[in-house]
């Protein structure tokens, strides 16, 4: 049988794509690439050691063994013709931290062959500009004196075309109006930010004269130094050592679900030297053992930590499978209870409602009167009365698009019955960032007024809830729960519940 040239070329191209996909999905290649890139991050951090190092979730967390904080800026908010200023991701804690410490260093990376992800080239510059103008306008409205040199310009990297910059600038007024009306605590920003925010970009291609590094105190702005940890895709490296070779992957920390096999940044850095020295052949088995050992350790302490299941794909041969932040008390201005708890237990103002991850509270002796557990199969070792505990096994919106919606009536009525007596309630889920935040949003909207005072639903009955009203309540929560990252699918379910005619609050 004869094959045409087109058929032959197609087969060769398809085979090449499979080979490349297998190489770039290698667990060892990813971890070794992260390890090599972390040296660059450490080098830049050493130039300004007094500035806090902040990871842009989630990719940035892989590139250093320890961070002073986290932030959440999405690249999609900076995509061409999709520019946005998100009031759901205000990151005000980052602005306050920058004001307190004189600036910050943010770490992220990208796989897409760019020097910087869009989160750094456009999303964060937009954020800096909107906050600067919001502070300036606030001072003007309050009649307070303003620095005549206060910079309200939009600063973008030089490679962004002027036409794109003009399009972004045309949308700034509406974003500033949204920032003003969303309920953000601008007065706190005014108190701590004495100089305007301004982004600076550093990549592995940046040339820095080490004997001429300026002091950040000498600048007339608060620097937001953006480190893109990885080299560009065009600089593909096949590195050979005495025992083995490995392929460098730019932005290897991105999309960890597709390659990490249950390994977390924290577990990686606790075992980094051992993993890197193991080589490609032993890496998968070693990572599987580390993940399983950590799972068993958590299970023995009563924590819920399911086994990691690795799906075998056509591009993943069976032989590749194994056996199976923050010490700055000033940052949490309104949430001093966080410091006493030592981890992520976030009290929402004076509402007597707290949100947290199950992993952060399962071994804590925190004084809760009732617990609303929103995770399937999780166990909590905190003792409460039988009528003060409710488990709602809420699934991710990617698995069940209506799981949260169906559970919210029970959650709200449970909260009302206990908050009436002034009890302290904990809402928790596996991450403490999504489902628990959305349940808290529904409870605060239904049972509290705009000032955060419990009224049992009286104000909710007298007004119709709009998306903007719900967004303002979410901003209120994010002022305290700084790690909140509710998904769009779950927020849609909350809004559907709040606007439905089926809500019946028990008396």
C-alpha cells in the first residue's frame, strides 16, 4: 500500500506533537524547571530583601520556599479586548502591605512564550492605576491636601502597543466608579499608602547592574516589582547531566492539576533537594510516596485528605505512574483574631461568622458554638453540640452545577437559628477559598443589613438583590477573608438563590 505525502506528513506531525506533549508533561521536567527558576527569584529578592515577597496564586507559589503573602490577579482580566478591573479580586491587603513595607515583590510565570503573563503586563498595572486614582479622588472629596505629584497615570510595559493602551485608558473612568461604589475601604488605603503604586517589570532577560541597584526608599512611588520567574519558550533548553538529561519547561508551575499528582508547593520545598537529585526515573515514585505519606499523616490526625488519583491518558505511558503565610501582624488590620488562631481563620467583621479551610481548623481549639461544614466526607475534631453541627456535602460547580444552590436554604436557616442567640459560627470547606465564601455570602446577604448587623432577614425581605448589591457584600467579606477566591459558577448559584422566589426563612 502506498501513502500520499500528505498522509505521511500528518503522521509525522502527530507523532511529534505527542512526543512534545509527553516531554512537557513530565513531572521531573516540571519540578526541575521550577527549582532552576527559583534561583532567579531568590537573586532578585536579594536585591531588595526588606520588601515582602508575594506569590500570585496559584502558579507563583511554586517558585520560592517561603512567601510573605499571596495575591490573586487573573491573566484573563488583561487579555486583549477583555480588560477588566475585578471588584471580586480587589487585593486591598496587598496595597496596604505595600504601603506598610514600602513596596512589594510579586512572583508569577507563564507558559505561553511571553516574557510576562497578562496578569503582570496589564491586570496589575490597571489595578495600580485604579487604586491610585481612587485614593486621589477620595482625598479631593474629603477636602484633604493631596500631593501635587501624586501619579495617576496608567503605566504599562513598553511592548504594549499605544492603541491598546488608549483602549484601556478609555475604560478607566468606569472602573474607578465601580471601585468607589463597591464598598471598598479606601480610607485604609489613604492611611497607609503615602506614595502612589507603580509597577516595575523584571524577567530573566532584564539587565541589572548589581553595583547600581537603587534603594526603593529613594523612589517617589511605592514599587510593585513584578518578577516573571521563567525564561521564554523560545529559549528551550535540553540539559544533560552525568546521570540523566531533562527538558526545561517555561512556566512549569502553571496548571498544576495536569502534572503535580497531588504534590503541593509546600511539600515540594520540604523535599526539594531529594526530588531534584532523584532524576527522572525515580521522581514519579518518590513524589507518590511523599504525597501518600503526607495523606496518611493528616488522616491519623483526623483530617480529611483523600487519595490522589492520577488519570492515565494516551500521552502518559503506564510506566510513568508511581505507586500511588504570614508573620506581619500589621497586615490583618481588621482581623486580629487571625493572629491568635495562627492560620487562616477569618472572622468577618463583628458578624460572629468565620470562614476557614478544614485543614486549618481541624486541630485547633477555637471557641466555636456551631459549625457549618460544606465539604463532602470531611471530619472536624472541634467539639460542638449535635444540634450545632451541620454537614452539607456541597460539590464543586464543575461536578454539579446546582449542588450549592440546593444546599443554601438549609445553610441559611441553620445560620439564622444559631446567630439569633449571638453564637459564634464557623463556615468551612476544603480550601476555605470558594464554597465556604459563597455560603457566607448567601448568609450575610439574607440575614444581615448593609452595615453588617444581624437583623434576621428583615432588610433582605424589603429589597430586591442585584448583582451589584451581591458584589458589594462579597467585597465586604474579602476585606476580612483575604484569601477568598469564589468561582464564577458558584457565584452564579448564590445569585440564583438570592433572586429566587423559593426562599423561606424560618422564624
